[in-house]
C-alpha cells in the first residue's frame, strides 16, 4: 500500500478550514497545514506525479474557487497543478522558509480576483485589430488593478489577457464586456472567472521527493 502524500492547492491566511469537496485524484476532503498566520490547502494523494487529466485540473481549480468563496476574504495564493510533498512536516518547512513571500503575496492580492478575456475574430471577418485593442483598453483597464498579457496562440486571437480586479469592481468589468460585445459583432469574446490570481503571483517552491 502506498504511503500517504500531500497535494498542495494554494496558500491562505490561517483559520479553521475543512472543505468537503472533490479534490485531485478523487480526494474527498481538503484541510489546512498551518504555520503562524498562513496555511497550505492540502489533500491526501498516493503519488508524487498526479495525472494532469481534465478531471484533476478541474478539481484543482474547483478547490481554489471554493476557498475563495468560503473565507480568507476570498484571498488565495494559488499553486500550479502538481505540487506534492512527502510529509506535512515538509509543507510546514516550506511555509516557514517562504512565509515572508507568501504573506506579501496575500497582502498584495487581498480582496482581488482574476478575470480572463479572450477576443477571437470570426473566420470570415475583416477586423481592425488596433481599434479592438484600443477599445478593450478603454473599457477594461480602468476597472482593473493590473493586466497580464497571455500567449497569443492563433492568428485570429486578438486579445488574450488576464485582469486583476478588486471584487467591488467586478460589475464594472462585466459592464465593459457587455459594451464590447455590443460594439464588436465580428468577434467572439470569451470571459472567464473569477479565478485565483494565477497570472499575478510568482512564487516558486520545490517539492521534496
């Protein structure tokens, strides 16, 4: 029988937290490993290398989204998919050594969410890319704290950006998206979230094998 290992989803402010949610690899419960004022969201797992399946990635994201809704002022520092540690003691050491960086990231993203925007030109449309970019910046940039440019993976992809937004400004960004859809009929606008601030937190930690 494989020894229990610990899958880490993200970092939150320490508080009593136990979530009955389907986690990675079918985990039925997510708990917290605490160190001083921060905690790692974890669930049990039997492998150091979880399968990056659609179901597992969806479970990873769902745990983080539920944590955003459940407490901690909705503030979560997300880990990328696949962070597994041999023991809880190892996680406590990571929290101890990285505490300053984790606390700073939590403070910088407190009360904020990430929203994603992709704009794709219709296959038979002739569009003014510069005009659409200018329109997007006019409508969305003023309602966000900062913007991340994501990979442009298609010639028809005109915009692929993530926005870090105060929760109180969510409706302003929603309204901006509605105006863009009314104004630009030759494109498809994909609007996603809220997500944890994946594109606005850059903390590297290593899993002990």
